[in-house]
């Protein structure tokens, strides 16, 4: 009954509300998993992390070997 009342007041459907809540929950879970994965890989080679090597124009700024 509360879901129906919420849907009427917010001009939406119960399916949209449930999907929205599930998406938020799954997004939070995915962020937690990424964070855990990064913590476990502290000493790994970052071969493909090129964000810091190029500026916005595509010029290579730094490359450590």
C-alpha cells in the first residue's frame, strides 16, 4: 500500500521505483567491489594506466621506466 501511495504522489509506476532502487543498490555494490579490487592490487604493474601520462591535447607528459 505504501508503494502504491508513493507512486500516486510521484506520478510513477511501482516497476520504475523498484528498478531505480535496484540500480542504486547494484551501483553501490559495484563501487565497493572496485574499491576492494584496487586494495588487493597495491603492488601490481600499472601498464595500462595512461591517464597521468598525457595532457588534454594528447601530448605525452611523463613516462617512468
